[in-house]
C-alpha cells in the first residue's frame, strides 16, 4: 500500500505539472501572440482608415499644400505597415493568415500607388485625381479591410479557444483525488495499527490540501484575468475600433461631398450610431476606471466639436458656398477631427496596455504554480513513505 | 540662455477681470493608488511666464499650497534642475519628448484633468506622445523673421532672406538648433516635422557656410529685440511673443512667417517620475486649461495659448484683450497654421545630440 500511495502521489504531481505547464504555454501564447495579433489587426484597420481620410484632405487642399495632412497620411501608412509586419511575425505558421497578409501587401501597393498617382495628378493639375482617390478608398474598403478582418477573426477564434481551456479542472480533480487517497491511507493505517494519528501522513495531507487551495486560487486568478482581458479591455478596444471606423466613414463622406460640391448623404446615420446610447456611450460604459472614463469623456467632447464644425461645412455646401465648405473642411473641421482621432487612438493604446497587462497577470499567476505542484507532490510522497516506514518499523 | 522674458508689456488689469466667474476645475472620481498627493504643488517654470496675480486664485482652486519657481532659464542648464523634487516642469517640446522616451516623466492622471479636452489638436499629433498622455502644453510660439523695413529697404518674405547678400553682417540668428536648422530646412523645401539626418545636415552646412562667410551679425536669444530696436541689425530670426512686445514700442518692426513656413515650438508641462504630488500637478494643469484662466495668462505673456476657447474669452472681454484676439501672431488663421511646423526630432537621438553639440559652436562662449 505504501508503494501504491507514493507512486500515486508522484503520478498526480507529474500529471498536474504537465497540465499546468500546458496551461502556462497556452497563456503565454495568448499574451505574447494571439492577443498581440488582435491588437495589431485593429491598428492596421485604424491606420488605413486614417490614411484614407488624410489623403482626401491633402487632395482637397490642392496637392501638397496641406503638409500636416500629408505627414499624417505618411505616418498612418507607416503605422499600418509596421502593424502588418508585427502580425506577420506573430501569426506563426498559420497559413491562412500568411496568405491573407500577402493579399493585403499586394492591395497596399495598389492603394499607395493610386494615392501617389492622385497626388501627382493634383500637382500637375491633370484630370482624374478625384477618381483615383475614390478607387484607392475602394481598394481599402473592399480588399484590405476584409482580409484584415479575417485575420482578426481567426485570431479571435484562437483567443477564445486558448482562454477556454479546461485542463485546470483536470489538475484540480487530480489533486482532490490525491488528498482523498491520503485521507484513505491515514484511515487504513489508524485501523491497522490502532493509532489515531500518523504525523508524516498528516503532514503529507496538509501539503496536498495547501497545494489544492493554492492551485485553485492560481487557476481562478488566471481565469479572472482572462475574463477581465476579454470583457473589459478587449471589448473596449473593439468598441474604440468601431468608433474609429464610423468616424472615418463620416469624415470620408464629408470630404467627398466637398469634392463633389454637394451635401453628403448618410452622415446622420453614422452620427446616430455613435451618439446618444451608441458607440461613444458604450465606450464610456466599458471603462473600468475613472481614468478610462475621463478618456472616454474626452473622446465624446472632441467628437461633438468635430460634428459641429463639419455641420458648418455641410451647411455651406447646402447654400452652394463650396469655397466656404472647403475652407472649413480643411481648417476647423480638419483640426477638430485630428483632435478626435488622436484621442481615440490614445484611448486605444491605454486599452491595449490594460489588455496585455491582464494577459500577463494570467500568465504570471501560473508560473509559480508549475514547480510548486511538482515539488509539493514529491514532498508529500516523501512524507507518505516516512509515515508508512514508521508504522512498519513499529510492527516489526 | 534663452527666452529670458516672456512677459507682456500690457497691464494685467484686464487679466483680473477675466478671473471672474471661474468654473470649478476638480475632476470627479477617486484617485488610483499610484497617483501621489502631498498638499504641496512645486512648479518649475521659465522666467516671467505666468501672471503672478493668478497664483492665489489657482491656489484656492486646487486646494494645495503652491511653491512656484521661475528658475528654468534654458533647456540645457534646466536639465540639471529636473527631477522628482518638482511636481511640474515645463521643458520645450523636444526635451519633453526625450523625457517621455527615457521614462523620466509619468503618465498624466487624466481623472483629475477634465479640461484635457481643451488642448488644441495641433499639439496632439506629435509622434512622441499622440493624444498627449504625458504632457500638456503651457505656451507656444512661432520662430519666424522680424525686420526693420527702414534698414532692409525691402520686404522680407522668405527664409532665403536671412542668407541674402544685401543683408550680409546685418542678420541676427537665434541660438536654438532645432529652430535655426528647422527654418533652413523649410527654405530647402524639407519638412522639419519629420526631419531626416541628411536634410538636417544639409541645413546645418548651409548655416555654417553663411556663418563663416560673415552673414550673421550675432547669435542671440531674446536679445534680438534690442538689436532690432537699436538698429544694430536689420533682420533677425525672431520669437513671436517677443516680437509682439517689441512692436508695442516699435510698430514699424515687422514680424513675418516666411512663405515656406515657420517653426512652431511649445513649452509643455510634465510630471517628473516619482513626483510627490501628481494629483496636485494634475489639478494645476486642469486649472490652466480653463479658457478663462488661460486667457488671463495669455494677456500677460502674449504667446500662443494651446487652450481652445481662449480667443473667444478674449473677445468677450473687449478692449485690449479683444485686440489681442485679432492678432494673427497669437491666433494664426488656418492658412498660416498650415505653414507652421513643430520639430519632429531626428530618428537617432545620438545624431541629434551631435548636431546640437556642433551647433553650440556658433554661440558666444559664456
């Protein structure tokens, strides 16, 4: 019986160690790869949308005369490119993602070529710049965005899969069984030798019970951290990303309307999606601290400013005053939009930091548990052997 | 070494009027544990960069005792003073960028700064802190060209005028590398907001050649106003705030933003890492981002306010304040704004430091 109990404890320790090790690996994978891919894909979408809005503003101002917007366009495309490179590094050997990335790279080249051609056409005052800009936007919306979204969806599926692992439950069950075996051994020994307590066996039981409690707490912390990362930070990231997409669409519609010289359609729908109980309010509700709420409040204030300025531009278009509309669009509305955009981006970075911190917490909560489970089980096995040896010695 | 005076010549009586009806500045919510608080806000600022009459009001508003010191005389010597013994320091943008990069400053506790929404968007798009999570601009200015038309005999409209043969030996230059090199870069058609080392070196070489050729009368800081006033130079690189003040005495002196553009700089509030009262620092920042208080200070310092709403506040005050609101140097229009460039920093800080060191050779030994 002594040998069986000792072997059982060693087996429980080894299997629990293996299971915990697997959990640690999965958690690290989530923290360092899948989570980062999710964030990076959001940044790719946001950066391309920003580049698109800036490109139209550059064109509106007449070739390169709006160098600030030109700079913002270049910085946005640089950010998109570096985010794509990061995604390529992080997706590992996922072939689907790599194929999508190749398609994105090809479409990006087309997109950048069209923007540059439109810019040169503007400089040379050649016709067709407007059409090329529209075509570039179309490449962005119909080719780049869907592929980026696919990569994000696959990463999200991996994220859900990796964060819903139930190996921790198996490890807990094994530890419960080990405690049960020890209590059973204690009971049997007390019956055979008519001694109430065998101190080493009690010590082994205490070690395993402590292990059980610590493991339960460690796994609970990990699961809670995953849950927080998902329900707080990542949901907030997704809402911010939706806000950006809607806002860029709003901006693109407005600037295109100025290009066309007629008031834009669809602005009210986009404003409705954002305002009231829409996405902006959802972002505020998703905030989990006073600091995040302050950031969300600033986003709302800056959106309101932009919409007010943009309305002045659209009103001017309605009156047929295209020159005034152009001036406002390039000036006050543009500035207000930049303020809104950078504020959303800063909020996104805050959420990203929170998301990665929470995933790191999940990973950290298991790091120490691995060794503890193995070491604790071996210690308990030694105690058991000692306890049985004591009784056997007395018996002889 | 630079900008020893940023004070307006205007009386601050109108500023006092602007203080009436100040709204509350305290943000809601509970401070996270990481935000320090001590009841004492220690502020290190440039000389004459705050209307002293505002201090009691601010102190009452934020509820902390304020220790306000104007010891920051330049961005080089100032670095020796920087540290957690201060809750707020106001370095120039390029130095703030370095501090952020090396972790010497802490993230702003936004929960105490609801007026953060009033930062002019132009200050939010800097690559080194997009969205201004680590800094809040204090005052901003333009480095352009000031000249005496009686001495130049013509209008100056371009950066190339600083290098024009007819002004040889009659041009003063400001001894700030990023502003001088940035202006020269603009003259070359380059963008100082995203400078490359090659472009900066070309501009530097151009300045060096002109300097060796005797093009420049002297390298100065705000003393350029004295040189212009006394006719020792015909033209100078110039800071907008000092130029506006000079024009009160010499309305004939012109300040221009060259056709190619001008350099916009700003001094910005940061909270040093380890500061003992980050909460108080945040409340101070919030108070100065109230447009009424910012307007009062703008009347006094006469630099560009980074706070949205200041122009309207000044107009509402009427009189001299309203006249300031119409000053295009303090409130540039959209067309002018598009010609202003904030130095973006070289990719290599080592290369930028090297350029800085070589540039220092132009300056007179102290």
